[in-house]
C-alpha cells in the first residue's frame, strides 16, 4: 500500500502552475485553474474545465495586466484543467479582439468568446457522415410534388452534402420526403469527411480587365496590402459601377502575397450570399468558405474548423463571420458598409463594420468598405482623411443611371383601398408593353400593418407587447414583427365578438401584389420578402425566374433592394417613399436615402435605360427632393450639419441603457435609483429615464436612458462607473447598447 508522501514540516509542495481559462458564458472574466503536468498548455488552447457541477469548454487565456495575482488565489480551491481538446489554437490576435470587443461593448468577455466558440460542437472529434447533394438529373418516372420540388431546390443550392434532417429543415418538409427522393435516385448519397478542406483559390486566374478608374482604385488598395499596413479604404461608387470587381482584385492581391493569408468578405444579407458565392467561384475557380445563419450544422462546423486551421483562405459571411477563429487574417472587405444589418440587435450588441475596422487596425492589415451610399459615419471619416476614398462615379460599361420622377400623391390620389397612382400604373403598362420588367417596392412585409374591428374599434395587438399584429394572408396569420408571436387570423373580434368585422388597414407587399393582380391579371406577379422567400435556395429560385423573364412584376421589400442584377428590369415604382421617414430615429433620413437609392439602382443596369418613380405625400421633404434631384452631396451636407449641431454620431458618442423586467414597479424604481446617482462627468449628458416607445415587449416593461458624450470622452468609463455603483433589484435586466441603432 502506498500513501501520498506527506510533506515534511518546513518543506513546501511545489505550487501548481496556474492558467486562466475563459469560458463562453456571460460571467465576469477568466477563471484560474491548475495545469496538470502532462498538458503543457499555452494561451489559445481549447480545454475542458470543471465549473461548479458542470464540465465546460473554454480557452486558455493570455495573462492580462491587472489580472488576479496568483498570490491572492486560494490554492486549495483551484481545480485542475481536465483535458486539452484537439483543435488549432486560437490566435492571440483573436483573443485580443475578444477583449477589445468586450471592453468596447461592455458585454462580458465570455459572451464575446461565445460568438467565437459557437455551440462548441465543432470541437468534438469528427464523425464521418452521410450527406446528400443533387444527382446530375432526376431519373425518368420520378413523380414530382411541390414538396419534392422544394427539396430539389434546396439541394441544388448546397455546396456541401447535408444530412436528410438538415435538408428537410431547410426545405420545410419532413425527412421522409428527402429520403424518398434519395431512394428514387434524385439525390446523390455521399460519404463525407465532415471537415473536408476547401479547394484553394486559383490565383493564376485573372479577373475582368479593369477600367482605368477601377484599376486606379485597385492599385491604391494593393499598395496598403503590399505595405502590410492598416488602412481603411472606402470604395464610393454608384450601384453597378464595378466596386465588386475592384475589391476582388484586392482580395486576389492579399491571397497572393502570402501562402497562408486569409481574406474575409462581409455581406449584410444572407439572401445575397448564394449569387455572390457563385460569382467568387467563377472568379477564383473554387468555392469560398461560406458563413451565415442558414448554413447547416455540418457546413458550419466545416467552415469553422477550416478557418481555424487556416486552410479556408477566402471566407464570405454575414456579420458573425468576423468572430470566426481566423489564423492569419490579412484583409477584410465590408460590402454595403452602410447597411443597418451590420448592427447586431440581440445578444452582444455590436456594429460589425465598426468592429471590423477595429480588428484590422489592431491586426495591422487593410480593410475596404464599399457602398453607393456611404453612412454618414464613414463619409465624415473619409472627409477628415482618416479613411482613403476611391470613387467610381459612373456605371460600368456606360449604362446610365435611372431617371427619377416624383409622383405627388396629393395630386394623384389612388382609389379608395388602393395604393398605386394612375401615373405609376401607366408607367408599368408602358414597361410591360415593351416586354420589360417592373418592380413595385414597399418596405413592409405581410398584407396589412394594422387590423381593426369595424364594430368596436379594437386594434389587434400582441398580448404581451405594445405592438400591432400584422396580417399575413400568405400564411393566414396575424404576426408581431418584433417578437414573432402569431395567431391564426380570427373570424370574430376577440374583444366584442362581432363576426367578420376585422378590417385590414394600410398596405404590405401582399396587398400590393393583390392590387397588381387585379390590374394586370395576365401577368406573372411574384412577391419577394423574407416571409415568402424563406431560405437562400428559394431566393435563388425566385431570382433565376426573374432573370429568365418568368416574372413580369416583382413586388418586393428591402430584401430585393440589395445587390441583385436584373438586366430586363427597367422600372422601379416606390409605393410609399415616405414610409421610413416617420419616427424619431436619428438615422431615419439617411436610411431612407440609402434604401431608396439602392432600390432605384436596380433599374436599367444594362443597355436599356431605367426609370424610377417615387410616390410621396411630401415631395418637398429634403430626403425625397434630394433623391429626385440626385444631389447626394447636398443631402449629406445637410445631414452632417444637423448631426454636428446636436453632437450626435459621428460628432459625439451615444449609448442607450435599457432597463427591463416583468415587474413594472421594480423596473421603475431601478430607473429612479439610477437617475438619482448619475455621476458628474464633463461632456456627458444623460437623458431619461423615459418609457421606451415599445414599453411592453414579451411581457417585460422597458425604460430607457440615452447617454450622449463628446467625442473625446470615454462613454464606457462613464457607464462602468455609474453601473457598478448602483445596485438594482435582481429581477431587472440592464442592457447597454453602445452606438445604438434602434431607439425602440
Ligand atoms: P457594384 O459592385 O458597384 O454594384 P459590380 O462590380 O457588380 O458593381 O459591376 C456591375 C456589373 O458590371 C457586373 O455585371 C460586372 O460583372 C460588370 N463589370 C464591372 N466591372 C467590369 C469590368 N472591368 N469588365 C467587365 N465587366 C465588368
């Protein structure tokens, strides 16, 4: 029997080596663990550690200045690291990035690390699996049903074999439909290595021959790549000017420079990724690694692992791609940099464009922003010389910009319960008569934004939120657009019980499509919105139909505004140009400008000239008048002056503090306590507390503060000091939003 040798009096046990491990949970920071002798851990290693009764995965974190000194730690309480996981080490650069994002957004480091580590299942050992892709053709005699068509459309959009369950989920059908198609030979069964490497981009392939302006723009960016230095370059060019071709040259240059270099292209919208992936595949002879919310488990794991080991060289993704564990990131491109979708609105609240700039600046590599309508933040930085600007003022190949007309709706009112003016209807008639296509744009999903009882006047609202329920005829439901809550459309008023008394007020795209179908019964009309086109494969199918001329009139929300190129689309009719201007959002004017410019930019992208007509009840409004005259500089100047006068971003800093909870009293008393203890700070103003415009959301009551600081003041330090000093009731949630984009 052998016992542990007892330490002789006066002799110390050698102290275990300690490591700090950050776990992907919203806790304070890294915790200290003992390193078992045999592990030889280094910062960036993925490990499993005990945390209370659980075992969790985390990352060995670098020592930070000001961290807990080893001497303060009770060694008896320190638990050992359990194992090291088999995955490429997280780079110091990514770990530093997690720390900066945490310090900037005031979300805990663990919450930010969670965006890097995702579910953690990509750290499991690989398991070979069976996936399916589309067979080259559907065998003769296989009966096609609408459900089977959906499956086929889904698998045709795949670039990696997925499991039947995943295909079924994406197509919105049961597993059985997928298996039956596979048994019939319409799908090809493939045993996959779940982590199969991505094909390397072929860098010998040349891109399009650039115009002199494009070549000049590409040269400027290339210089920063060659100098291996941080620089932010804005490609400011009208829609269709060839910005993409320019930044693809930059991507090629960065990939060529260094055999391990990685490039990230960020896009705001997943509906854009599929056509874009195809375009990149053509350019580089290999499909890039994709990253977006619609990627299945298998696809996500593969991209994550291959980005981590550095073999995925070219990555295309939505905002969360910024948190992939890159090994050697050397260039970021943020396309449509002005797009509000770059702001993450739940979980860790961050602006992906801004964080991408931070990432590049700290990583010492260049970043490219592209837009036809740069955000005011970016425009001011460009004017101030902090960013370099390259301009592409005209469309590539001589296509002209669309001609823009205003329709004053006060003079051309539509019929009752209709929304298209006679001027717009005539223009659509002319367009269709020439065999061309038209788009009717309205940035409102569903059939009608408000349902009201004609008998008692009841407005249909969500039971737990201060929101109207939007009628969707497509699904025959009333839906809350803020929370997703929905009910089948009732036949009787839930308030007074009157039968058949519910009336739809106002239009959404579904209602405009109904009006169009009445006006043009012979024509093919399709709706393009996130409700009707629910996944990239379905989007792809609709876009292909539009390109092939299978659609005459596309009725669309903002999902159709971006990026798409329809050669035969020559008329864009904006049903309600004033829509985005209501509400007190500081960016309302700017956003309306950007969105409508983009929509207008869909018309006449090739030789046939395009035309846009804006229906407005306030054509003299600066945004509407500016759009019609096309004077962007004057509009931006006016916006800039307004923001400067008020000290709003980018001339000052803003943060929102939202208190929320199910107990209204607790929320309000927490707000009063915080209001009573606002620290004094030079150059800081605190507004509120005020009930949020959405006072009740998902059963929680919400109260807001808005904090405004001068540019040279750290709003984070102010908030830290304020919030650590005031103890509020534990049932009240505090959410800090640095640089808020939503004021609801
Ligand atoms: P943007 O990104 O500014 O909207 P794109 O890069 O998509 O513009 O270019 C618009 C259209 O012009 C695309 O069809 C693109 O292939 C074409 N194009 C742009 N530059 C060139 C070029 N140098 N040579 C040939 N075609 C080009």
